[in-house]
C-alpha cells in the first residue's frame, strides 16, 4: 500500500478488539446452526445490490422462511430476487420495488404486508442517502435536508411501523441498522459531511429508541459494515484498487448474528462488524458493556 492508503486505513479502522476481521469468520457464519433464522420473515431495504444484497444472501443461507428485498429500481430488485432464489434451499425470496424515502410508498408497503397477513420478524435498515460531496455551505439547505429526510425520518418511519406490528405474545423483533464508521470518524470522511452527520443522527435516533424498549421486545443493533467496495463507493470516485477493501460476506454474516439472542448484550450499541464478537462479550470489554450503559453509544468525548 502507498502512504495515502496507509494513512487512510490507519485513520479509518478502529480496532476495539485485538482481533479485527476482514471477512466472515466462524462465530458469524450464517450456516452456523445457532444462528438459524428458520421460521422468520426478514425485510431488507436497499437490497438489490451491494451490502444489502449480501445481507439478504446471508439470511437465505441461514434458512429464513421468507426474505423480502426492497429497492427503488424495478429491474435490479427483481434480478436480485431471482439470483437469491436460485441459491435458496427452501427460503422464499420476494422482491418489492419500493422507495423507502417516500412516505406514501412506505405506507403502501406496510399496508400491503398487513393485507397479506405478512408479519416481519427481522428488519434490516440498509438503504441510505450518501449526500453531496461538497462543504456544507456549498450544498445549501435543500441538499442537506434531503439527506436528513432519508437517513433520519425515513429510518424512523420504517422502525415505528415495524415495532407496532402485532406478532403475538412472546415473539421478539430484531432491528438491524447498517450504519457507517462516518458517524464518529469525521476525519476519514471529511469530504462527505452530510453523510456523516445524517447517518449519525439516524443511528442516534435508533439508540434512543433502544433506550426505551427492552431487547426482549425489540433488539436493536447498529453496526458499521466495514470498508466495502459498492456502487456508492464507486460513485464517490473509489476504485477496486483504491483500498484493501473488506469482504462483503462479513457484513452479511454479522447481520445474521445480530438477529439472534447471542447479540442481545450489545442492544442499543454501535459496533463495527470487524470487531470480534467473542472478545466483545468477554474480558474487560464484556465487563464494561455490562457495567457502563453509555459504552459504545454516542456522546461527548472526554466527559
């Protein structure tokens, strides 16, 4: 790696655990029996390509009963569903074209699900607005507010509708939010200020939701998937050779693990998919997670 890449990766990667993973590993492997999603219906936003698609693929590997993928582009979401169905061993994959940034489309989506008698056990919020690559004062209010609307309001809209479903007594819901290291590592993403601040606000919103709701009712996990080469990264000028990208299988496997009781100990926390989950729940880190309710939550550094 050249000096730029070294500097970028040093500033971007935060190794809380001694072991830092760049691809899926045994504890978060979707086919691990303890992570089985059998009998569950999973809804994933922004799932026609990139991280969302591979999250869907991991839930298919974990043998969910049904995986519903959403995407704005009709052709893309249908093609993704066909590809996932071809790999399925019993999971029903359903494609629904939907712009989750549209209040009308989201209302119609949940109305359709209710009318069909479909209840969602796991909601993965993956779709995001990456904002404009300009200083804030050059973007203007309209550009900034568009990103806020999608990354905060739209995420809460989906969350509220998911939470208020009637699943039956004793049935637990799992909410997984695909976030980004940009929510706290502003230096590494300085060229994307709107993305950083709106994703931060969206993640904080969900942390506050988790503050009021016990994990036995709805488990909320917020995570950074890693530095993954996606269409969004390419649109920002990155190439396959720009960085030593992490494997997208890590994000998919972590999302499945987060949708199990094993992840309950990080309810309402923000974590990186690369951090070793066994190290997180043991030793000093495990102790701190049990004793410090603010550990791995957003706040003011140094106080």
